[in-house]
C-alpha cells in the first residue's frame, strides 16, 4: 500500500494483489445455498398448486374432446 499526496489530498494506491485479497468466509456460500433451496421450494409449491388446481379449470375435458376428435378415422384421397 502506498500513500501519495496528489492535488493536496492523500491518495492511497493498492497493488493488484492487495486489491484482490480478502478474507474468504462461508457467509457467501451459505447465502447462495439457502437462496437456492428457497427458490426450489417455492418452485415446487407453485407447481404443486398448479397440479392440484388443474382439475378445476376444465382442461381435462378439452383435452379429452381433442383426443376423441383426433381418434376419428381420416379419409384421404388416393390417387
């Protein structure tokens, strides 16, 4: 670390190694792991709510109607 006087002010200059160095703690890792676990839990809850409410939307009846219509025999012109 080097201190200089520039324009009447004391300015501190750090080398690349000094600027990059820092204490490595597990706080950042803990926050990332906790955040990831919370995001996964919320996603599972949203998917579960959508899964259990799907029977109330009428989507199954529409899908069964579409399947019944697609199962009808097709008549194609043969040349």
